[in-house]
């Protein structure tokens, strides 16, 4: 829209607001709403996996049996039965997670906002993977974090790199050990052990953000770092990828000392997560539904991933490399270094194919020749068509 | 719980987190969950007013007709038909509110958090009423605001007091013109005009927080300041008091320049408000339901208010004064100056009567002999019993 007719408001913004920029991903998503666009950009879970009927029954039951409570203000910590369910789900093989460690959040993004609020001062060093999740960079940047990139390879973050010089003064280390967004990488078992051990004595929390852990195609997940050091790891989980993201329901499991501060911060932020959505989700999950649901999502995404990988194999020219994820929603690709994927995207959008350039996922020293491909929203036939068009554009630039 | 068995985590917290304290109100509310307590403490709307059946039908319709969209990620700005509905509702008598001014928030509390995020730096002056809404103090304190109290009287904030010396460097002025929490006061028409005029040229926004505007007992609401200066006022609204608070659904109407920054901040905060609750509320309100619903709530609260006022009249000793609100949920009372209501509360809780001491509502120079009485949760017979017990305790202290 044209703003020239609006009064110019020269209200002074906060320092952090002046630095805020829109997420490149969200801006691209706006373009990809056009139905003719084959979008590998969004991390949108496939609506085919949403248990709509079960949600509808649950909503009906909640609003019939407990409307007063479902529509009333409720505790900042979250709906107690849901918190108990989460604690119980993480308590197995001798590991004990206490309900008093669990805080329900308005989606995983709020978990990151609250952690930033409670841990980061302007200029505080924050350790992140190379590359890392863009949403975390956005959340922590509001609190004016100063990022320190921790080296990674195909097995994820390299714990040996966490030297005193690198970690000096850090307020937190942020990692996605399972099928990381954007790379799809999984942190190896030995490295989990090393990082959990590091967390036991480190003067700052290790945050294990785990939205994709359940989407392990072989159904043989590696243990969480939380299970290795349950009183030392801050674990973030989400119902977005196993039920539905539009509910905005996530949680933080943290040592009580930090939990209490997070609760205070949440009180000031939105009082509590909607009572209604919490109760609906509890109704849906309480009798073991996720154990039916998760294998179906895994199977669908594994097939989609295989379609993407075989299309890449079929169409991509030499000089393009990518990984073979064992779970999650993303493939990470590298092009020859002279190809800037931000520019490639402009040409690609003209061909009605979208992806996310890799640059914005780096806190520093962006690798501009990388890109993220999501395979969960587009059916296999269109995946092949989209990859073919993208490959043609890359070939033109070789 | 006993924490002595937990590992001591000496993780360094942010400056703001170290200053965070729990809301006195939330701590008191925990005590008042006991059914034997007659609670004038909570600002909990009466569940008798929740349109549970209509919510249930709406949830059913949304999850039957549009499950894919209701359960998927959606735009940060909010559900477009709901934003359009809000803009249309405020567009009357020649005033035009644009949909592009409307941002849906996860409750009104999030509106305050986002405004703080975008406008307040550590130490920034923030103008507030004397006393003011505790939730606003909590939200803005996270951003380390430095409060400046603006004088008020029974007609609300005194615009003449906004001298250059008082407003110097301010980032925002925060006011609740309708049936303010905690005082129940309403800003007079002339003062609304004066403050709207002030907003036209002031170098910082005037925030009109209006959760209680619809709860005007006579059904003759005063015009909002937004309607007087639609491109200069930041208006916060909520569905909590007219539908149900457990949905956590509010909105900010702001000039586009500020709106865009608020959207960016919200993206980093929780991506978007739950798609499901937004669509349910739109289904409930789109055909004019609030025009049936609001008069019923007004009537109920007016009766409750009258019950409270006549009980106060009947039982309170001389030296106790209170106002006669024309709407909303609260009566504000003053005791003789030597009575500290925080101490009175301790005795009162032993008698199973709860209220909120006035002190925490002052940004500065608290008037410790004041208290807030909510009359919306307790039925008239119990109101009388509770007021009688409270009056007896006050009489003992005279």
C-alpha cells in the first residue's frame, strides 16, 4: 500500500525495534501462497497429517464437559494434566522428569522468546550452530544477543570446539540435535553424550530445541540430551510437527530455578497459553494417540524425502551437493561457490519454484551458496517438476 | 516443594530477569482457589457469561469446514476476516479504521509486551496513571521502563498535568480510559478530547487500553480516543471480557508505521496467535452475536456492582470511602491512612475473604491504605457476607 497519505509518525522506537527485520522466510511465504508456485520454502507440515476429526471430537468434549474452565483464565505454568502427561512421556528408562520442570508455551517460538528474555542482556554472547535455526536468531536478536558460531559438520555441532576461549561469558548454547532446521542434520550419539557432559558443569544452559525428534524415519530415535542430564539441560518441545502447528503449543522442560523465572517472564508476556487449546491437545494425546499418529507422519515424510532425494539425483548437475536426512523436513544443498542463492531465488520465483536461501541461517559469515529445501508440503510429482526447474536454472549459471 | 535436593544452577540471568517478581495478584489468586474463600481479588469474568454452546458450535464448524487452515501456521498479523471485522466495528460515525492497522494478539497482555518491546529501552520514561494497571507495569518493567506517574482524580488522568517537564523523553503514555483497573474510573469526555488532541502532536504514542469499554452499565459508552484521532492513538482491545479470557485473544489498532514494527516483534515472539481460536471467535462474533451478549454481561455486572455498593454502605465504618463505578469490574476503596491493606489482607485471608491491596498498582509512592474489590465472580449473598467480614476487620483497626 501507499503510505504517502498517512501522517508521518516519528515516535522513537527502542534500540531493539530499530534492529528488527522481517524474516526472509515469512516474506517469501507470502509469494508462495499463489497456488501455481511449487514451494520448497515453507516448513509447513502437511495438512494431510492433521488429525482434524479427533481435534473436532476433543474440542466438542472439552466445551461440553468443562466450558467454564476451558474458557477461563488459568495458571501461567499451563494445564496441570498436560504438564503431567509431558513429564511422564519424558520419564522412562530410569530418567525422572518432574512436572515442576514443565512450562507450557504458546508455540516453540515463545519458548525461545522467554529464554532470551530471561537469559540475554544486550551484547551477551550466545552460542549457536553453524548454520542455525532462523527463528532462534530472530528471538534472541530482540534481546540484542552477540552470536558466536560453533563449528559443525555432518554429525552436527562439534563439542570439542567448545573451548573456554569460545564459550567465555556465554549466556546459553542453542542447538537442534534432531534433523536440524535448516540442515536436516542429526547430532551423533557420542556428541550428545559429550554435550550433555559439558552441560553438567557449564556456567550457562545448553538448550536442546527438539521440534523434529519424533520425525525419525527409521523409528529408532537417539536419546535426548535431556535424558542424559535431566537437571542440566533445557529442553524445548512442540506439538506443531506431530499434531498441528496452528494450535501454537509447545513446552520448556528446565531445572526449577530457571523454570520459576520463565514463569514470571511468561506472566508478563501473555499471562498463559490459551486454556482451550491446551485442553483440546490433552484430550487428543492422553490415551496414546501419538503412538498411532507419529508412525504415519514418519512414513509420509520419509516417502516425500525419498522423492526429493531421487529428483535431486536425477536433475542436479555436477557441483551441487546435498545431504540425506534420516528424519525431519529439510534437505540442505550447496551449490558452486559463485552462485548466490538469494539471486537464484529471484529467477526461481519467476519459474514458480520457491526455496529458502541458506544465508539468513548463519549468525555470521553466511555461506551464500547454500539453500534449504523442504519436502513436506509438495506431492512427489510436483517435487520432481520443481527440482527439474531449479536444476535448469542452476545449470544456466555454471 | 523443597529445593535442597536439586542441583544449584548458578546460570547468569539477564538484568531484567533478576528484577522480575511474581505478580502479587497471581500469588493471592492461588490462595483464593479454595472454595471457602469469598474472593473479591480476581478479575475473573463470571463463567455464567461464557457463551459455551455457541463456542462449541463454532469450534465444530471451523474444524469441520476448514480444518487444514485452522490447524496450520498462519499470518503473523492475524486471521484476515477477524481483522476486517474489528476494523469495521471501529469504523462508524465517519471514522475509518483500516484493516492494515489491526494486529491480533495472544490476549491483551501480549499487546502490552509487544508495545514494550518496540518502544521501551532500559531507563526510558513511560507515563502511567496514578494508580495504573498492574499487568502493564509488569509488561513494561521487563523492558526496564522508568515510570512517571501522571496525576489523576475521580474523572481519570488530568491532561493539564502533561507538562513538557513531566513528559520529557517519554516513549509512551499508557491509560485505561474506561472503568480502569484498579479504580473503576472513567475518563471524562472533555479529557478524552484533550488527550486525543495531545496525541496528535506528541512525540510519543498515547496507548488507550480498553478491555472494559463494553461493560458500561447504562449502555451509553463515551467515544474512544481512537475515534477522535484514529491515526494518532494506539488502541488495545480484547475479547476476554465480552466472550471469554481463556481464549487469550486481543488486538492492537495502531498507525501502520508502528503496526509493521509490532508485526516484526510478534513474529519473533510467537509467530502468530493460534489459528484455531481466531477462527472460532470470528465464527462466534461475525453475525452480530456481541450485540446480544454484551447487554447481558452489562446487566449481570451492574447488579453485582449494586450488591457490592449496598453492602459497603451497610457494613463499612466511617472513614472508609469508595467510588461508584459506571461500568467494569472493580470498586476502589480508601481506608484511614494508618491501615496498611497488605497487612489487612493477611488477617482477611484468615477470615476467608480476599481482595487486592492497592499498593502494587502504583508505579511509585504507593498509597498503602487503598484496595481493589472485584464484584464479578461472587454472587450477591456472598458479597454481603464477605463485605461484612472485611468491615469487621477494619473496624477493629480504627
